[in-house]
C-alpha cells in the first residue's frame, strides 16, 4: 500500500508542474480543486483516499478524505457517497455513545455539503432522512426532523420517489401523530399522498414486487396504528365538510379516502357521494350512490340512482349489471313483475349473464301467485327450471347452485294425473302467461 501511495504522489507531482503558482482552496473560490499548491494537495489527497477506499481500508482513507471534504468539496460527488459509506461503517463499530453521536452529526453534515455543491435535493434528502431514522428512530425530535426531509423529498420527487422514502414518510407521520406532534389529519393526508404514488407505480406494473411490498407495508402500518379508522376519518372531515361541500376535488378526496379504508357505509361518505353526483353526475357515481342505498336497505332511493346509472351508460355489460341490480331491488320490494322486466333487460344486453338467469328463475317462482291457470301457478316452475338450466349452460361456475334449484323445484311440477285431466301432454309447448309471458314445455313430476 505504501508503494501505491508513493506512485500516486509522483503522478500528482508530475501533473502539478503545469499549474500556476497562486494558491487558493476550492472551498474558497468554488472551483473543483482550487489553485496552485492547494490544487496539488487536493488532487493528491483525492487520489490517496480513493486508493485506500477501493481496498476497504477506511482507517487510512479517512484522513485524506477529510482534507478533500474540507478544502475542495466540489471536486467529486463520489466524495460524499464514499464518505457516507465510511461513516456508517465507523458508526456500526463504535461503542461509545458520545462518539457515535458525533459520527452521526458528521454523517448529516456530509449530506448537507453534498446538497450545497451537487444539489439532487429529492434524492439526497431522502437518503439523509433514511440514515437519520436508521440511527435515531427512537428520538421523536429526530423523527420530526427526518419527516421534514422526507416531505420535501416527496414534494420534489413526486412519482420518482424511492419506495424506501415513501415507507419511511408514512411511518414517521404516523409516529408523530401517535405522539401528539401531528394532527391525525396530517397523517391521513400523508398516507394518501403516499398511496397515490404507490398506486400509480402499480397501475403501470401490477406485478412489481417492490412496490407491492411498499403498499403492503404502509397499509399494515396505518391499520395497526388505527390511523384510518372510520371514527378518525369522521373526526377529521366532519368539521370541514360543510365549508367544502361544493368543492369537487375535496369531495373526490373524501370519497376516495372512505372507500379505500372500508368506511363506505358512513353517513359522511354517502353525503359526499351525493354532492359529488350533483356537481358532476356520471353513471359510475350514480351506481355507487345506488349501492350505498341498497346496503342501507333504502330501496326506493337505490332504484332512482340505478335508473340514473342505466340512462348515463352506453356499455352493454355495465347497463346489464345496472338492470340486474334493479331486478334485485324490486324483488326485495316484492315487485316481482318489475323485477322480471329488468331481469330480461339485463339478459338482452348480456346473454351470458348467468346470475341474471338464476334470479329470473327465482322471480318466476315468486310471481306464480299472479298466474291464472288451472294448476295453481305450478307452471311457473317449468319456466323457472328452464332459466336455471340456462344459467348452468352460460356459466359453468354456477352449475352447483343451478343443479340444486333444478332438483328442488322439479319436485313442484304438477303430476301426470292433473295434466291429463287438463289435456296437457308432456313435452308439448305451453305458454306461461302473466308477467312471465314465456313459452316452455310441459313437464310432469317424477
């Protein structure tokens, strides 16, 4: 190693015979190496530290490194990268707490000096915060300091922020909230700032394991700490809702927050969704409002919004789903004929809608009391079983459910004697009237 150092000194000496004689340090005039004798010293120490560093000899590298750091700080950005690595090594080996504290302070200074001379603020602040939390995560003042760096890093870097920065940003804001330093609303806002970035990454590549782990990490942390409870959201948004209820962006944020945290049955969420629909009515928002009313068993209100959803959409499968929902709600209201009508609309738009065939069969049976036939409405079972068979045909996943219904309701067919006296021959075509209004074939109970 001594021979290496001698070679470096000789090469630097040979180079410097061409340099002017006026001495000035780089830290004084902003140049990379300074001038005159100072530039000689800078280049010599730069080469020395790099050679020692390359061989992981940090104890010999640190002295020339300090000279470069102090006198020609603009000479190389790697000066700071290497310095961080060396000081982290020193910290890991040091046992004296007071010395460790001083080493950490120097580590922070390295980041500050790098910012001054090489900028790259988002990256450097994120790394500075990461190392501060690495060594002082139990010091709430250090957590608050690191949070400031992380906030600034994300504000500048936005979607380019590293996953580690995002995770620590959420962890620190939640910690500060739990300690009473932050209002819980700040933690909530910060969490959704983070998830917006994460979701954006996953939208581009849903299989990205790194960002998938980041999402899992931040979600688990806020849930474990109770930050995103429904009560917490209510406490945060209730006082400011009235003043902002006409603000579309605010309402979107409320709807998004409540929806993501599973609080989409809260009264404030319902109100926000209704207000959002008033400002910007879309079939998607109408559908969401309708689902909420359905969950709250407010069926008449749900019907109004499902109809709005149907009217505003042009996609057949979406409209089929809205009609299916209308059929479900009307069945709950025992409006079986209305339910049948909407069910048939759903199937007309989406002939492969197996669930709609199942529901239609159920509706046929429910509406049998409206039939005026001589078999006491039992002809409804013929038509219903046809629909169960169709459900099984278009969607094999429904086979077990459909087969059970077929087995159960086939037992309610009229017997051969009843059909014989009414001149109804098995296998012949028969029109089931009423609101079913469909042709089937006559079937006997076996």
